[in-house]
C-alpha cells in the first residue's frame, strides 16, 4: 500500500502481477494489462489490444472499429 498520501493502493504477488487503484484501476500480469478508467477500458496482451470508450470499440489499434 502506498503511504505517500496520494491515496493509491497497490496489490502485488510473488510473480509480480499487480493491481493498482488510483484515478484508474490497472491490472498487470506479465505482458498483459487491463485498465478501467473514466475514458474507458483497455486490455492488451502481446500484439493484441482492445479499447472500449464512449465513441466505440477499437481492436488492434484501429484494425477493426465499431462506432
């Protein structure tokens, strides 16, 4: 837990997977990440990426989009 006064919370395990709660919530495990915030949701793993926001859904940096 962060004691800097910022209010951030971080949970980490022995394999260095972690979840961080701050303005956004982010989970990381190896090269995979998942974040949730006011702007939307982003999930990434290796070359794959899915972004979900108010304007629609984007897969692999715009290779496929739904608005």
